[in-house]
């Protein structure tokens, strides 16, 4: 006999099969979730998982609204870190040409175009291990350009000190992106030039400076389901959890060590989105890198699973993304409004 019922709130609808995770929704933003709870979500029957994710999503957001962020690489390539997924590392021969930091005019032009296409946030990424003091004032000027256009500003520049985080906040920065990327136990296999705690320290500096935290990870790097659960467990237990959670599908780039990784079952990617949505109910969960390779059907499932943000524009940092027109057509066919 099934005990699935609606009681006073849609959030209390808990199918019997999901009772192990009953206490997950709603939850205060600082309530800890165990790894077993996250794993139990991953292990739900696919349709039950999606139903739960949709229920949580609808309690906090309009399910037919997606936020648009446009990315710009403000400093490309030549990065000293050895992240095995990344085309911008000097350790991998990907044929990418390194560039200098862009100037204010180039950023203004790209941000204006993004605004004209409907983006609400402009994210500037640099292939740096950390922000160097000599670059702080230049980045401050770039943030000013984006804010002057009336856009939300986000940066991803590598590790930050607490005083740098405060300086960027003072310049008007709204979000800082710094991904945990994978579960702690897998981290050393993917990157050797920094440790997990370095990432956590920067996230704490960002949080302490009053910036919104954008942090997520990459799926499809050959990790197990338990390791995907481990990543979500870390993100969901940040206190408070991030406002923005990019879930990237690995883009396999020739010349990187992960170029020939065995492909991930696309439904497993959708599950990851759904578990992120349930465990971080009020976060914007961003369907991030990998959309170009994904197909419209899987993207639609990701929106059903609770993704409510995308990177919008024909390029991510160095790799491709669906172009504006294609995304506009996809969102229109799904009756999704943009914010
Ligand atoms: N250098 C800074 C850092 O690592 O924090 C900022 C830029 S870095 C390119 C930002 C993020 O891009 C990484 O944390 C990773 O999640 C993502 N990324 C890089 N290469 C990727 C790839 N091939 N596929 C998917 N995501 C990727
Ligand atoms: C994030 O989580 N994904 C974006 C953004 N934050 C900076 C970057 C994706 C990069 C994909 C590979 C590339 O284009 O170089
Ligand atoms: Fe450098 Fe960031 Fe790429 Fe790692 S992910 S190699 S830190 S640009």
C-alpha cells in the first residue's frame, strides 16, 4: 500500500520510497545533511527523484523561470594549476593561446552585448591560481564597467585573501564563483597543485566579505555516484549553502588528461541536478558547461529537475555553448521566461 499523500503543504508530500530523506524538505539553510541522506536521494527511482525535486523547486521558485548569466574569459590560458579537466592549464597541451587581461573597453563591449540579449549577470573568469595584488585595481575597474551597465557582476579569479574579497565587494561585485569541483576523496586525483581546504578557505573569505557565493562542480570526470553525492554533500553543508550552484558536465578537451573519459549516463547528470535542487532548495542551480553536447531533451529534463539558471552566450570560457538564438528558441519552446 502506498502512503503518498498531500497534507497541508506540497513539501510534506513524501512518497514511501523516500522516507529515508523525509526530513530534507523544507530545511533551514544551516541544517546539516548526512552523506547517507544525499546518497539515498541519488538512489531514488528516477521519477520519484524528479517529482521531489520539482516539488521543492516549486515551493521556492517559479518553475518556468530561468536566470541568464553570460561568461567572458578576461584572461585566458597559461594557468599554473594542473586541473586535469581544464584546457587553460600550462600542464596540458591543448593548443590554446594565452592572452593578457582584457581592458575595460573589451569588457564593456561584451557586457553590453550580453545585456542586449537579455542576460542579467555577467561573469568574468580568469585563468589564475589566485588573484595577484597587481591585478586587483584592474579587476575593480572591470567590475565597475559591468555595474555601470546595470548588470549583476560575478568574478572567478582563483583563490582570494579575505582583504581581496572585501575589496571586490566594495567595488560592487555581487557574486564570486569558486567551485569545489568534486568530492574531497577524488580531489587529489584531479588536481595536485592545491588542496580542497584552499578552496574552502577562499569560499569562507567570500562569504565573510558579504559576497554571494557561487560554488558547484563538474560531473562526468569518471567519478562514482558516491563521489557525486560527496560533492553535493560538501556544497549543501557549507553554512549557509551557496546562493548559486553551477553543475558543469565535463567538456572533454583534446590534450587534457580527461579527454577520453568514459561518458556519463545523461540521466545520472539529471539526477545530480535534482539532488542539488532538493538539498539546496533556495539556491539557483545552474545547468552549466556541457549543454552544447547535451541535446534539448536532457536540458528540458534538467529544468524539470530544478535547474533554473544557465550560461547564456555562444562561448563558455574557451569552449562552445549554444548560441543566443538557439537558447532563445529552446526556452520559448519550453515556455520558460528569463530573469
Ligand atoms: N581559475 C579559476 C578557478 O579555477 O577557480 C577560475 C576559472 S576556472 C576555468 C572555473 C571553473 O571552470 C572550474 O572550477 C571548473 O569547474 C570549470 N571548468 C574548467 N574546465 C572545464 C571543463 N573542461 N568542463 C567543465 N567545466 C570546466
Ligand atoms: C562554472 O562553474 N563553469 C564556468 C564558470 N563557472 C566559470 C566555466 C566553464 C568552463 C568550461 C570550459 C571552458 O570553456 O574553458
Ligand atoms: Fe587554472 Fe582554473 Fe583551469 Fe584550474 S580550472 S587550470 S585554476 S583556470
